[in-house]
């Protein structure tokens, strides 16, 4: 997982991914996250704070672990990655005392986008 060294929510999201030792997340502090996102093809309007590469897929932002697991199990041939744009309250790593904003997990790749999951 690439992250800006000054961002705290990225570490909270990594802890969500590692829950119960289900996944190992190696953290790389990077001073230029825009270049990381560009290098891995994250669309500008889907960008968030951290970017993870999981078995060849790009995972951008506060994507729930269950959706990453579903992507790795289903492996849709057109999908390059999943993204949660911005930093919605209530998403993994962005818990805010019960405050929740609705958000969507977007699958993207090959010029195509689809809603992969929605959270109220």
C-alpha cells in the first residue's frame, strides 16, 4: 500500500485489511502519490489517499476488505481495479463516531466503469 507519510487514515484502512491476520499489507511511504496513481492508471475522479496493488489489481482508497476479496475470487477479465473516491465518513479507515456518508465501490478498467458495491 502506497501512502503519503502524513496520512493517518491509510494506516487505519491497512488495519481493516489485516483484521484477524486475513491479509498482509506492506506499507510504502511515498512523497508523490499523484505519480503512483498515474503510474497505476487510477482515473483522476476516482482518486483517494492511498493506493494498494493486490495480486495485480489496483485498490484505490477506502475499499472494504470484503470487496477486495470478492474481486480476487471473481477476477472479472475487464477490471483493472476498485476505487472509493474521496474519503467518505464511515468507510473502512474513516470511522467517525457513527457518522456515515453513502459511497460506492467502482470497478474500473479498459475504459469501462461499473458499480461493484454500494453502501448507504
